[in-house]
C-alpha cells in the first residue's frame, strides 16, 4: 500500500533538498515532541531526532509544524525518526518574528510556526454580518498577514446569497482594499464560486482559510470536500489497517485535489508579524508616498504630503489612510514586542534620548 506524495504537494525541487538516506513525509499534525506524518508507505507517528530537539530548543521556529516536509530516518529498531525539516517555502509565524530573524527569542512559544508551505491563503469575509456589511479593515489585516506568510492571498466574500443588490459595488470596494489580490464572491450554500475556489488548489496546492468566526470557513471546506468525511480520505485509499482516522484532521486532502490546513492556531491567527505585509496591502499608499516631499513622511501633517493630497482630492478614500495608520502602529508594536533585535534598537534609542535629556538638563524638576 502506497501513497502518491505528489498529491500531497511533493515536488522535484523539494526532492533536491532531501538529505541522503532519508524518506520524505508531510507533517499532518504535531504533538509535544512527536508528529503525525504521511509518507509513501503510510502514516506514522514519529519522534524528533536529537538534532531537531536541539535546534528547536535554541529557536522554536525550528520545531516541526503542520504542513512541513520532513526527512524520516529509519532507526535500527525499525521505526522512523523525524530527522530534519526541509526548507519551508512559506510560513505562518506567531509572534512577529520575521522569517530571516533567528535567535534572541524568549522560549515562551513566541516565534512558533503555525503552518508551513501554504501556497494559497483564502481570506474569508462574510458579505454581510448580522447588521453590517463586509469589514474592509479586517480584510486588509488578514491580507497583510497572508502576504507576510509568503503565500498568495485570495479574498472570498462569503455568504454572497445574503446579498441581493449591490454585490458588485461591494466587490469593487473590497478590490480597492486589496490591490493586486483576486476577489471573488462565494456562496457555499448555493455552490456559487466553489469550483473557482477549487481551481486555486490545482497542482496539489495547499491552502488555509482565514476569517472571523461565522464567516463560513468550515462550510466552505466541507463544500470543497463534496460532503465527504474529510478525515477518511486518504485512509480509504490505503488498506486502513491500524490507522487512526483522526490523523488528518489538521491537513485535509480534498477529493478534487489540493489540501487545506485547519488548526486551532490558524483559526486564531491574528495580527502576527506583519511589516512587509502591511506595505504590500497598502501598495497604493506606498505609490502615492513616492511623491511626498519627505522620504520618511508619516502622512500625518507633513507639508507636501502626497497621500494627504490624494485624500483631499478624493483619489484615496480616507478610510484607507486611517486603516494604514492603525495597522502600522499595530505592526510596529508587535514587532517591538517580539523581535529582540528591534527591542534592543528601541532601548538604545531611549538611552540616547535620556542622555540628551540629562545633558540639556530637561529632566530636572
Ligand atoms: N446564507 C449562507 N449561510 C452560510 C453560508 N456558509 C455558511 N453559512 C452559515 O454560517 C454559519 C457559520 O458557518 P461556519 O462554516 O461554521 O463558519 P466558520 O467560519 O467555520 O466559523 P468558526 O468555526 O466559528 O470559525 C453557519 O450557520 C452556516 O450554515 C453561505 O454560503 N450562505
Ligand atoms: Zn506623506
């Protein structure tokens, strides 16, 4: 009995990264010190090698997570060990630690990777809440987070059946909030747009669905799964002997191809580590800012600010600028909270300011 790993997203470029004498497997779930993985010869629960444990004690980012591709080594006693994780091409990181920053982290779970190798990030926002329409600010925030992960965001305006008139106008508004991002209306209830969503998963791509509670994320995943009990998908393909049917509950293979990662961490994903992401989602403001008189213009009350001028002329909705300011502040706050390097920089800045104050005698009563 074998699994076709290409259906799980295995590619030639990943194969080139595989260490000698190891077998590839995809992590479907992690537990303390162990992971559920799917290899060509079936599903296994594997412990971490000393090397992986050492690396992750030093930097929690090195801990295996759902979506990772792992290298398994066969031990003398006949069981596998998770010996290494292959380089991630995308990652959702909790704690605002940039993908390039390593070390200097507190060991309190900050900097933990929530999901790896996610190709497509669906941002689900209901066309209508109880009393309100789609929340553009939340879309901006989640799209920024999606960019930050390295995946490709796609905005889904869900429950489109609740909308009788004005859906096109709403979609147009959403497009201004997410420049360069595909935006689609979906109704899982009616099946509208579901095939379009599925087309993003062609080539065995991996997706996550982000969005507020009640956005219809589970309903959409179920619609994609065609009403099948998702956990049993791969098990049925095998001989089923001695396998847990719950193994796949965090990495869900869809019958039409492609995978969805759904974990509690991804469900709670908030505003983690996004600075590059904010710049990308506000590329229109970035473009306008090139014409500001000052290179470091804060678009606040600086003279010669092209962004403020665009708001004045109506070219840029004021809501966009307010949203940008809010996300900038939050992203900066997140970064200082978690990125040790930045924190040190901030401390140095304050040291210099305090020194200046002492010198000028300004802190005397
Ligand atoms: N009218 C309509 N209702 C929908 C649609 N999709 C989902 N719903 C309903 O919206 C409610 C919430 O859907 P869920 O799929 O549970 O939402 P969720 O985003 O997974 O929510 P959490 O699990 O809380 O994160 C349910 O009552 C669904 O039946 C849709 O396309 N149209
Ligand atoms: Zn400006």
